[in-house]
């Protein structure tokens, strides 16, 4: 695995992290100091959970994503094939559920607010994409490491 490969994943993960940071900042601005050039607060918040709980959850997600991006920036990420499989599966399920939610909102239940929150839906896709990109890195390069380890294992001699 080359540094340039890690750097490509770092750039993708950083872009997704910055999008999520923008979402958090824009929502906070609209909650406390609304401005005209951003959509109103109600469009950023689906109302499923109280805003203070949502912000707390977002800070936890932000901390986790930041930790991942910093490790990639410092080339301190060790690919792990099993982790890659997990992140890919979780990201695929997350992405699919949100995509289905958006399709249902556009076609069947246009009057139910939880389905019809375009901005939160978009940023859920951003977070799902973060998992998919991270999963791809771990899966692809962890598999290479796993194959390399298998070749290096001494073979048992039969007597």
C-alpha cells in the first residue's frame, strides 16, 4: 500500500468530514443567529429528537470521523480486512435505508415530515459515504495484507 493511495482516501474522507462540519455549523447558525442566505432551521432539523440531543450525537460522530481523518493524514491507519467488511456492510445498509427513505418521501408519503427532510437526508448519505470510503480502504488494502501474511507463513512439513 502506497502513501499516495492513503492520501487519496484521506482527501475523500476529509471532503466528507468538511461537508458534515458545514451541516453542523449551518444548523447551529440557523438555530441561534439565523441568516437569510441559508435555509431556515426547520429544513436542517427533522424534529425526530430534541436539538440538544442531536447536537450531542453530531459532536460524537464528528469526533469519531475527525479521529479517522487525522489517522489517515498521519499515515497511521493500518488496513484491517474484517473492519473493512463491517464498514462496507454498515455503510451500504445505511445508504440504502436513507435512499429508500428519500424515494418513499418523493413518491408515497409526501406529507410526513420525517421522510421529507431533504437536508438531513443528504447529510445522512454523506455519513454513509464516509463509512463506505473507509470500508473500501480497509477492505482493499487489508485483503492485500492478509494475502501477504498467508504467503509468509511457514509451511508445515509432513514426515
